[in-house]
């Protein structure tokens, strides 16, 4: 279903998430936005996220530094910086509005002073709606997801919606579930309270690995 970009608002976007649909565009230069309601939905069960041995080694090397909600717009730009993208100007502006309102969040991965990876999404209740991620260094997006999942667990989230799945996400524990199953999970998650703002500094890699091992 197509909708003109200017008619969309951040409030409408939040309402759409709560009924199980999300926006996309055909391309960076296409001004129109359409709603998507997949028959099969991608999710990452938070107790089934997999940190492989190779990813654990990468985390322990501390090659990357991690921040949260420090470079949201740059993460969205990184996600859109590809030959084909569904992030047009309207979608970019809407998510920046949601970030300013406290509904959208990002995890950033840095190598020295360079942003090399990240993930962003929207939170409502105890649901996190993952929108996109990017990587400009080996394993950077996997590191971002590991820290994101750890934060979601600590914050009391119950649903990590990835919209679709890819081989990359499947290797980390993502699965597909039917629309009806997803909507039931969504209703439950929206009735609960969670917080993305976990107190304290970003945890060391070893803590992330250990907590993942305890829940996997």
C-alpha cells in the first residue's frame, strides 16, 4: 500500500509498529513510502542469540569501541550508504524525529575514531523493532548486534523484531515465524515495560559474552 511521504508523521509511524506494519521506500530517490506486513516475520529470540567462537574472539580482542545513542544519524546514513536502499529522505527524517523523542536508538561500533558499524531501531513497550545495520569492517555489525541483544536483555525486552531474515541474521539465531504468531508476541510485548537506558557504562566484552552463554 503506497502513501505519500509528506503525509507521514512520527506518531503515525509508532501506531503502525503497534499493529505490525513498517515503512519502506523503493529507493533513495523515490519520495513515496509504502507499508509492509510480511506473511513470515523475522525475529531473534533473545535467549537464542548466538555468539560464535570467532565472534567471541573478535569481542575479546577489543578492536572496536562501542557507544549507544551517540551517533544515531550517522548510523542511519551508514545503513543507507549502499547501492540499493529503502531509506529515502522521508524515512530518514522520521526516524531522526523518533530518536529525538526517545523512541529510536542506535548502537555504534568504532575503530579508532571511525564509525565502522552500527544498528538502529525503534522501541515501544518491551518490543524492539530492528530497522537496519551496516558494517564497514569485518564483524562490525555482528559486534553491534551482540551489544544490542545484551542491552535488550538487561532492559527487560521480550521481542526483537528483525522484519525479515538473511543468512547473516540466521547465523546469529534469527528465525521466521508466521504473521499470526508474531502479532500475538507483539501484543504481549506492547503490554510490558522495558528500558533501553541501562544504567552505567557500556559493559566490557567479556560480560557480554558471559551473559550470552548463560542465556543461550
